[in-house]
């Protein structure tokens, strides 16, 4: 069920404290932590605490929570002193989504080329 923690979800386990992560920010509705396989000098994931399969499902089911996630990407960028940064939501395996819990990648700390790939 959307919003409910999933036993087989890596990010739900991080939120529950069952799997360690380097958490950099936490609010009532979101958690931000460093990516274990960074693709830029700064690579932080911002996730909703409620489980939603991907960004599209999150935006449809809980637009206010999607706004919280996006707002937190700016807070992360501010905390990390990023003048420029990229926010990426991968939606679907063809786009590179490997964890089926909506999440935003905050990437920065180096020049980022466009198009990204």
C-alpha cells in the first residue's frame, strides 16, 4: 500500500534505522543521506519517509510530500554550499531507478554536462 513501509525496501530500512546511512538532514517527512556510490563530489539522496514507488507515484498520491522532498533538495544544497547543483528523479528501470522508493539525487561540486546521458 502506498505510503506504508515495505519490508523489502532498502530505503524503508534506512528510515527505520535497520541499515546504516550517513544522514545529513531529517525532517518530519523526509530523510537526506549520502549516496554510497557517489557520481559527483556531492551526491545526496532526499527521500520521503512514506514509501512511494517512484516520483510519478509520489506526485500523484502525495503532492505536498513531493514538494517537501523538492524543498529539502534546496536545503541540502545550501548546507553543502553548492552554488550550482542538479536534482534528478529516475523513474523506471530504463532511466536507472534501482531502488523502488521515490528519491531525488542532489548532485554538485563539479561541472555537470548537459545532456546528462
